[in-house]
C-alpha cells in the first residue's frame, strides 16, 4: 500500500485554516488554556505546514490570545521548508523537520495536533494508522484534527479525534466530523464531498454511512429551499436544523449555524 507521508508541493495560503482556528478557540478553550501539571508544557503541533508557515503562525496568534505562553511546533517532511521557516521561529515557536513520528522532546506532550491538507494521496486504508500514531503524542483528552480545505479555506471538513482518558486511552475516539463553509461558493451539502477527510472521500456512495449522512443533509436542504430559504447562509442554517431532526448528534448552536459550521458528534463517536 502506498504510504501517506509523502512530500507534496506544499501549497498553502494565508487564512486557509482561520475558520478552524475560530472553531477551536470557541469550543476547545479549556484544551488550549490548560496549564496544570503536564499541560504547562503541552504544545500545539501543526503537522505539514507547507511551503510557508503561514497557517502555523496564524494559529499561534489565535491560540495565544487564550494562552499567551502556548508553545507551538510546526513539523514538515521537506527539509528545505523546515529550514526556511526558521526565519519565523521565536522563543515559543519552533519549526522542525519530521513526519508522523513527531520530532517532539519527552518533555513536550501535545495538547492539540493538527494535520490539515496532507493526506491527499496514498491509501485511505492507512489513515487509521496515522490517527493512532499522532494520537500517541497527545495528553489524555487531547485533540487530533485531520482533514482538508480548499485552497482559500472557503470549504473545510475534518475529523475531530480525541485521545481517551484511562484504559485504552492511547486509541483515538472519532468524536466528531466538522464542516465549514464561508458561503463564498454558495451552498449545497455536496460542496463538502471533495474536501472530506481522505478516508471518507470516496465513500459517499449507497450503502456507506457517510452517504446516509449526506442524503439526510441534502433532503433537509431541498426542503429548506422549497420553503423559500434560498440565500446560502439561510439555506445552510435551515438545512442544518433539518439535518439535526434526521440525524442524532448534529449541533444546533446558533453561533455555529450562523457562521457556516456543522458539527456532527454522534453518541459513541463517528463509527465508520
Ligand atoms: C498541501 S501542504 C499543506 C499546508 C498547510 N497544512 C495547509 O493546510 O495549508 C502539505 C505539506 O505537508 C507535508 N507533509 C506531508 N506528509 C507529511 C508528514 N507525514 N509529516 C510532515 N509533513 C508532511 C508536505 O511536505 C507539504 O509541505
């Protein structure tokens, strides 16, 4: 099976992951702020920052509004990109060459690991192995975010995986799927299909649970449009409310729905 950790062109753009930062600042605030015990030294790791460390630096700024001392580590498979990023390093921000075997010191547990836009190629069957590998660096209850976004960050979809607490803690729970759009491309649920995390992208077909999810979302969207909700933000909000009536675990938080986020957090996790 082809490996998933391959160097790619490294394309990135400023603001691409800003919506993810905003979501995490709002809903993972305790995780970002915690400073008790090992959390005092717990880092945010951005795996595969690309040809410029823009998204790492933007996240560092957003998260440090909550935790000014937060240490941030950008990791990149491409040695030249890791070297060039040294120009942006400072006392709390480092850039290191490395892969999924993260180049962290023993006194640097992770609170949050982000791996966005790097599993674009390779065998989808290997994704769980990558999730398990990256989860090992997290403190109990730490979070792994893995997914994709389009070039500008207009559309994004990601797995939220939580490291458990206690027995079996090293295994990641697929806690939720997160979707976001800024509406600049309009809205229809299928907008997200091409930006699904690697292991789900080819599985939106009959018989697959992710197909059932999108069928329910599309039906709710069609119904919203029939009722006159055609303006994209309006259609999005109504469709999300309709989806929440059809699928257990879809969040109806007003901020999420007004800002273009759907969070699906079924009891027991996303089991596929
Ligand atoms: C498309 S860029 C994404 C940049 C940024 N994360 C973003 O979302 O805009 C992907 C980068 O990930 C790097 N990469 C791929 N696999 C990796 C791995 N296992 N560990 C670290 N970096 C990796 C590639 O070399 C490339 O520079």
